[in-house]
């Protein structure tokens, strides 16, 4: 079987948002791309799509899967085709290394210098 290779939307380690999902429950989820699954059939009407194993990156989010008509199963981790993911990029001028899950923001943007008596 021959597949057309195009530029991927994501790579391993990226934060991404789910877009244009067939199940509306999945649209807008923030996920972390864990690993590559490879090409996989995704629905009866589509050609195999490049797929990632992702994990929900928010506390209250879920991935919904419809394995049989009318029956939804929810999971915190699962496969998602690259077609339905868009990388979340940091603001311009910041390096990706500056956004680490283990580091807390150390800057107080509202800190003011104390007033001195004149």
C-alpha cells in the first residue's frame, strides 16, 4: 500500500489542540504528543492517516472514541490522526526550552519598585 507523505502538523513532545474532529466532544482538547503510531485507518470513509499517541494535558479533558454507533468511550490517552491536530507554538521570541512542565514562571509582571519619599 502506498501513502502520500506530506508535512506533519506535530511531532513527539509537542503540545497540540484538536481541530475539526468528527466527534464534537474532541474538538478543542489540549494534548501532548507522546509517540508515533504510524499510518492507521481512521473511519470507513478515509484512507489510512498518520496517527500519534497523545495524552490529555488538562485536568478535566477526555478523548472520546466511538467504537460502535451510539457508544462513546472516554480515555485520557489514545490515538489521534495528525490531520486533527495543530501544534501550539510559544509566543514569538521565546525558545521551546523556556516552556517546561517542571518549571514555574518566576517573573512577577506586576511588581513595582517601592516609592521613595521626596
